C-alpha cells in the first residue's frame, strides 16, 4: 500500500497538470516510488527530483516520468519495451497498466542495475504472473525477439536521434516516447513506412549506455 507521502507526491503531479489519464493515475498511486530507491536515499523518495541509483544512472524525476507516460498512453493488454529500465520503477508502472494480458520487456545494459530493478519489481507480483521479463542487453538495439511492440519507453537519452531498431520493432499504431539529447520525443507509427514525430524541449537525462 502506498504511503501518504507518495500519494501526496502523486496528487501534486495531478494538481500541476502532469497526470490526468485515470488508469495512469491509478498506476502512479499504487506503485510507491520508495520501493525503487537505494536504501541510503529512501528519505528522498518523495522529492520531485531524480536520484542516483549507481553506475552513473538515476531514477527519473516523477514529473518527467508522468509527462512521458501521458505521451506514451500505455493501455491494458499492450506489449511494451522498457529501455534503460534501471531501478524498475517505470517497468512496474507499465506492468500495473498492461496487466496479465500484456507484457513488459525491461532491458538494462548494466548487469548490477538489471538485478536491482528485477529485485524491486519482484516486490510486486508482476514477474510471478509473467507480465514482466528482465533482460541485460544493449537497449539501443531494442529486443527483436519480442517485437512488435505497441509501446516503447526509454529512460536514458539517445544521441542525435531515435535508434532505427526501435522504429523497426514498433507495431503500426504504436508509440515511442524517449529522450533525445535535451528533448523528449514522441514518435507514432502510422503505417509500415510512415512515422510522425513531435519534440518536447527542456529535459535532462543520463545517456543511453551502448555496447
């Protein structure tokens, strides 16, 4: 059960207009951020700021995660690729939304962080139910074996452009939400060959780690 402090954080995101879709709000209310923060930093779990999780990576700022989820619009039954899963917080949020009819493939390049994220997500029942699978791999390549994906979310910044592999692995009608340099980019696949892209400026992310 989420703490009062976590619910207050979520309420502030709603009040400020960053969260508004009902099933996304419900996921944020249910999945308490404190379960995904290193023990030494748990006192800062409810601060609206990124926190270090080791290996030069962070758990993203709640405001930013809320903004990205509202762009992504994940739904029940979706198949989702979560690139740079890190702490597992976004993975758990996605798993809560897609439910038992969906699937979340969480990819993390750093072995220690993949293990950290898996332990955190295991505090819920998403792995036992087969909703979540963790993979230690280069997320810039996507995960072709699990494609196509209805949604692709990235928690670390690509340099210059969205990796072509992600676009190739996206289902028609699907969405990618990912940081590129200092922007958040929304890509929608309209047909086999056509995509639309919209950029939202003014964000900062750790870089996507490649092999």
